[in-house]
C-alpha cells in the first residue's frame, strides 16, 4: 500500500417514505465530521433514480483517525436515531490505496 490512509464507501438505505428525514440526518454529520482531525474527505451522495440510496465517500489519514471518528459525539448521536429512518444497517467497505 502507498500509505496509511483509509478510504471508505458507506452504502446507506433509507426506509421508503423516510428519504428526506434520512437525508437531513446524514447531512447533519457532514460539517462536524469534516472538522475532525484526520478527515481528508467526507462527501455525501444520493442515487439519482432511487432517492432511498445514499453513499458516504470518506478519506482518513489513518485507521486511528477513523476509529476516533466512530467515537465522536455526533456519530454516536446519529447511530442512536438511525433506526428510525434506515431500512438496513450501513454497509461500509474499507479501501487501501495501491498506487
């Protein structure tokens, strides 16, 4: 691997009819996350023809920075209310840069 950076894609599926609530909750964690130490990139996407599907594209300086992010108050608060509007658990894929 080229370095210790960690890249993540996180697929998120909202319950039908809860797309806007999910979108607002997801958008609310973007700003605080981008301000975290070790966050290089944290972007939210939505599938254009299926409004229930979202994805975070994240880049972190290290696994330690990612681990700290997962313990951040705004992430813990999000996790506490996500069951209201998510159809299934978030599916995260971890990537290591090759070149």
